[in-house]
C-alpha cells in the first residue's frame, strides 16, 4: 500500500501559505497551463491515437480545443468571479450588509476516466486552480500513453506541492481515497461512484460525482428527420460511443421510424464510410473486456445496421438494434459503445412513463418542432441536462453547468460552475455599530409583543 500522506501534507502546507488564493497566482497558473497544452499538442495527439485510435480532428476538438476554450473563458472572467458578492439584506437586519465570499477548499483529488482521458482530467483542474485549490490528479490506467503525457505536462509547469499527477491502477485510487483530502471530484461509472462516496463519507469530504446512465433520445413525428438523423449519428458514434452523454437509446415515433432509420444509415456512412472497420480514423474500444461486453449486446432484438466487429483492432461497427424492449440485456446498463437500441412509440406518455421507471439519465435529447411537446418533456422528466433538436452540444457551453441528478451524478461544473464547485460559498453579515436594535434582546419591555410586530 503506497503512502501518499506526505504529498497531501505538503499540499496542505502550501495551501495554508495563502499563495493559491492570490488572484495573480491563479491567473498565471492558468496561463502556464494553456501555454503548455499548446506546446504538448503533438505528443497529446499521438498518445490519444495510441490509446484509443482517435483521429487528430476528434482528439483536438473533443480533448484539446475544448479545454483551451475553457481556460480562455475562465481567465477572462476570474477577477469578477472572485469578488465578494454583495446580496440583499432583510429589513430585520437594518444597518447591516450581506456578502458571499468564495473560498477554496484546500487539496482537491481529481479522479479522471479513460474515455476522454485528457479533457476530463484538465477540465476539473481548471476549476480547482481558478478557485484557489491545490490538486492531485489520478488519471485512468486504461489510457497509459495519455496519462504519461499528462503527468509530464503537469510536472513541467507546477511544483508537486501545488499540482501533482499520480499514475497507477485501482489500488492507487484506493490508497488516495484513504487519505483525508478536502474535496473529491470523480468522473466514471455509477458503481464506482458509490464506492467513492462511501470513502468520502469517512471524512465527510464533499464530492462531485460525474456519473452516467442511459440517456434517451426521442424523435417525435414532427421532427426535422434529416437533421435529427445527422446530429444523432454524430453524437452517438463519436469516440465509438464511449461518451457519458451519448444518446444511449432511441425512442422513435412509429410513423417516422422507417424514414428516420434510412436517413440515419446514410449519415452514419457519410461520417465513417461504408466500411467503418477499415477506416483508419475510427476510434477503438478501450479494452478486451469492454469489447466483449459490447459484442454480447449485438444478439438482442433485430440487427438493423452494422454488427461487424474486429477483436484484433478492438473495433465495432456503428450498429442499430430494432425490436428492443426494456427487458433486453442491452437496456439494463449504460452501453458506452457504438450500439444504438431502438424502441418505438405512439404516444409521448409511453416514453415519459418508460423513462420514469428507470434511473435518472445524465442527458436527454428531444427532436420536435412543437414548443408544447418540448415543454412537456423538459418539465416531466428529471435529467442532468440535454438538448432540444441536437445531441451532446450542451456539454461544451461554458454558460451551462454540466452534471447529473440522482443516480447520474451529484454536482455540476464547466465555466463559472467549475469555479463554484471547487469553492465554499461563505456567508458573512457585516453589522453596524452606530446603533442597536433592542427588540432582539429578551429583557426589553413588552419584548414578545414587539418581536411579533417586527417579524410579522
């Protein structure tokens, strides 16, 4: 069992010097991160290719470009975010002023996953630095090349008593979780998320859990079918479906099912070619275990599209399964791969009831031109976040906090949301000494009567 107590003690001591709370220090730390990411662009692209066979376009857009934009947005807004926020004061507190101060927690532990191994390590780190914390990143062992580059990049910029990367397997995560850190940020599966929360409970450590679940995608009969098909194919099959907010299954209105699926097949071929397994830029599945699990789903329902796989390259064709019900194996857990089950419906109430009977999804997507249907779905179903007439795109807006609800996660981040996640919001009342309000004291004459008048 490794001992990380010394490192965490060093970070806590550095935090207590107050250095990380200095706004200029935070801004310089973020600027250094931006500069170094640009410097490491080529080795990062190479590592992502080796780990997951990500194309340069997909790796840059979903891993590098998105975090550079997040850093830019954070730097441009940080001074205003860190100012004490003056809020209203009630008449009962006449003479006083009220403020909310955002203060860092201390040492944040960031446990990041393998599906976007750079983005999902760096995005929370941006928030941790912006809020004034020290941080330890534990990247996934399933993407070792990217983890190695990440560790090298961080080591070149920051001293380890400020930011550190610790590589290793499950045991490393377990050892880190035994330590008493000040905040835990985890991205990963629901079962592991429960273990993280259990470990955090021993020290009452606050957590953010970015989990997952089965995210539904509903295509109503009035949808723009061509655009819906194109946007769903893009959102589902990017990163070979290994995206926490990928559409997990489709609900198609019966009247448009056949037409939609034809468009969907055409757009999938446009994106990945007629023979995706021969496409050198088609992302692979992360491991043999995940590959075998996904292949087992291909016998569910009717195979409408795809179905081919290659164990040697760990690739599975974009695939569509029809005649699916909630009792099928593919509908029991998040798929996390390029397989899309399809269910059909006649009335929207069937869809809402079906989703209600299962855990809260991380994302929900609806394609419909009707505002009343849009409002009905948004107001009837609890989900982390989502899009109307698009998929996945909400994830990259710095103005929209991203996170789950219920079993799909706790807390949210991105943009100002990241700053708030890694900050304790401390309430402070500044009271006047020019006068005093006697009614609050128990010895005032007719005190109860006056107090009731005052507080009515």
